[in-house]
C-alpha cells in the first residue's frame, strides 16, 4: 500500500475506526482495493476517547490490533 510522504497527503481521506479491534485486516483490504483501482485514500483514525471508555480499549491496544491486521494482510 502506498504511504504518503511526511510532507503531503493524498487528496482523499476516509475516517476509520475499529470499535472492537476485530476489523483491521478488512479495513486495510478495502484501502488496498481502492488503490488497486487507482484511488489513493488516506485512512484517518477517528476513534474517540469516549469510544475507548465505552469498549474498554486504549490507543496502544488499538495500535496493536492495526499492526496485527497489517501482518495478516502481508
């Protein structure tokens, strides 16, 4: 997947969140499919602190789930 440079972002972005930390691989697959069709979209994490409190997650656990999704997708 194409990563934007630190000085520029793609024209399009899409807010993502994995409330229960089980959909990271599926969300990544969707972005890969878009890129395969020539549409580069930057994922923007939008999980609020309120949501973290509601489901009992923390930013590090969500980051770990995202890393696992990347590993699953190879």
